C-alpha cells in the first residue's frame, strides 16, 4: 500500500529533501507504510531513506536527515492515512443501536480501531483485529491498549457481542501481556448476563494478567429506543450494591497480589447503590476517567481546594449551571460552597432530566440542547449559563441533537459557557466570571 502526500510542511526535513505535495509515500527505510502507526514508528530515526513515487509516476529514493524524534513534516488526507475501521459486532448493550433516527451521521459510526486505542485512548473489542495487527502491536510495543472485554467467558462473549470471533479475547490479551504490553479494560455489565458469578470469573481471569493496569466496571446504559433489541434490565440499588461488593472482593485480591487496587466500579454504580463515592486518593492515577471512574471525586477534590483558596469577598453576580441528574448533587454542593465564600453570589444549578433518550440516562454527557431549552426556557438564568463541555462533540460547538451552542444561546437569550471537568476551572468560572 502507498499513501498520497497531501502537503509538506515548510522548512521541514521532508521539504528540504525535495518531497512535494502530490507525491506518494511508499516506504521509510524499506518498511512499507500502511497507515499512521507505521509512519510514526518508522520516522523515528535520524537518517531515513524514503521511497517516493513522484507526480510523473517515477519511483525515487530520498535521503532525509533530522533529529531522532522530530517529525518528517508530511501531511495526509486523514490523520489515520486511511479510513477509520468500524465495529462488526452487534452487542446486546450497544448504545449506538439505541439512538433515535435523525441525528447526525457521525453518531451512528461504531469505531473499533486499534490505532485509535493507542493514539487517543479509544476502547476496542479485539474481535476484528488481524494477526498482522497483533504482531505489529507486539513488535512496535504499542502500549497501552484499551480493551472492551465485558466478559472473559468465550461462549457468553460470543452471545453478548454476536460475533464468532469474540471468544478469543483472552487469548489475544495473554499474548499482549506476555509481550509486556500494558492494558486497560472495561466491563459493561448487564444484570443477569455478565454480573454475579460471571463477573467473578472475568475479574479472576483479568487479574492473572500482570500487565493489566486497570479494570473498570460500568452499568449498561439503556435509552427508551430499544424496540426490536434484546430485553435488558437496568441496575437497581440492590444489584448495583452486589456489583460493588464483588469489585471490592477482587480489588482486595489485587492489592494482595500486586500491591495496588486495579479494579474499580464507575461513579454511576455508587450513585445507584446509594453508597458514598470514595475520595480522590482511592483512585490512584485515575486511569479510567473516560469511563466515569473517579470523575466525581476528582472534581470534588479540585473544587474544594479551589474554594479553600478563595478569600471571603463580595460579588454581585447571578449565574446558572445545567448538568445531568447524576452530577446534580455534587454541583449543587459546590455552588453552595462558592456562595458561602462570595457574598452576593447567586449560583443556580439545574438537573436536566433526559427526556430525549429516556429518564434512565442520567449522565451529563448525554444531555441534549433540546432538553436544556425545554426545561430552562422560562427560568431566570442570570448573566450566564455554564454547561459541562462533555455535552458537546470534540469540536466544542454542537450538542448530540445537532443544535449548536450558539443556536441554544440565541434561543435562551443568554451566554452559554462550556466548562471542562476541572474543579479549579469550575470554581473560577462561578466566582470570577
């Protein structure tokens, strides 16, 4: 395979070597370039011979000199240098299958790309990975790899993911482990399927992998759009408590074996069970924030530190915060503490019920502009409305229902300010403007 070069950065090593936009990159130091991982790995040399096909369809070899870890300076049509690889599973709990019609096309794409796991922390299932990709990960020592495991029971995993290759996950993970590849795993738990004794089996198997850095258990998310899909029940207080008890049981085994916990339940399990969410120190290096593990605790810890540093003052200010039902108690408490420190500050916090996807969905990241507007249109929101940036796509401009921040701002007639999941930034926004 070869890749067309879209552009060459000015004054870059590639430009100095005479490579031009429109040329085709074939290999670096005789290593065929298939995609971004090959390109990034094989460019890490001070002396490179690049095989190029120029615009006249002539093959030439170009010498490039640079610092060992400097970029060559080539740009391609896509970051991956080819198309993203889609998921071929039909998981019984797949959230994308539960989306309503009419959303933007990108939301219906199921990513399952091992390259994105390494580059951006995406989670992959390993059901569609090729032997070439497995060997490349091992040979290049691409680490860590984030894996959606769900269960280590081969027959159950095949059933849950509707993919005959799903049962091989532990075999591949053992190969990675033996090669020293670090891994993180997630278990999306469904009551009656992969919790209980099946969860014990999975945790026992995963703890045998010394290079498994962190295991996160999260509850299945169920929208109201499940017509024609497998019947699944949500977790309740009792079943969520049982999950946390099993997690604690095997976390203790992890501590005894490795000296650290490694196994965590997501914040949502604590909220469902009614158990107090642990303090920030409990979560170590916070390796699974993207799975909602420790988000509550780190935000709380940062916010309290930030509030402690505030000197008592007066500010004549009224602002509002919109968040999901799950995070409401924490944000309400932070707002109250800010008001106590800043006389004259009024900070209203609104829990947005998820009518769009269904009331079982309580996380802030799945709140839509439609629900915010419908529930806040008649409220006095003050001078600004803060929202978690997790409500927006990566570009930071649009909600899940394809309404932009600017459009919602105009409809509500108020300035809307997205805030990252950072307690210091949140407190600063509330108290300083």
